[in-house]
C-alpha cells in the first residue's frame, strides 16, 4: 500500500466508476488509467451463477505493477443457480448468508491507494462459461497526476 504525497492529499474529487460488464464466464479486470490515482472506498457488483457448476469461490484482488497488495477470498461457496449482490467497503465485516441468494459484504482496507497501471481483479474459482458478473461500480477519491 502506498501513501499519497503530502502536497496532494486535499485536492481530490469523489467519483463513481462504472466497469464494463465482461462476457459471461469472464473475470473482471480494471486497470487504473494513466494520470489518475484512486483510493477506493466502496465497490459493488452482482454475480449470477449458472446451474452447471456446483461450487464457486469469489475473490477481490488489487495489484500494483509488480505485486499483490490486497486480496479477499470469500471462503463461502456460491452454488449452482444462486444470485448475489456483493458490496465491499471500508470497515465492512465479511457476511455471506450461504447457501441462500441475497447480499454479501466484503471488507476493504483503509488507506489503499492505486496508481496508474495498478489493477483491480474479481476472479472466480470454478467459473462456468455461463456465470455472469454484472453491475460493476466503485466509488473512489481520485487525483489527477501530471
């Protein structure tokens, strides 16, 4: 995790970023654009599991250009035919009402800063070709760099 330069800590905006829905059966990858620094405060998405695979395990990972800086792997399986709304936010406690359909909460770390070319990834173990990740949005403080 990085700390922002002191001179730039107050000059930021809050924005909502909408991530393009990937094709069914594909993970989510979002790369921070050039000239932008982000501090993510919340992240939401939906996961619809097809009826073809028994168990899937979702995870959220944040990478710098050279290393993994944060990961949360949900230890509770999502089973065939279930639909969940997932919310990750600062200070959250993990909640997963398995095995029913509903809402899942994931924790996000405080003071996590992503720089240009850093990547946010949502991956699924045992992802089926018909599984779908949708409605991907995050809120972040953003700084424009030179």
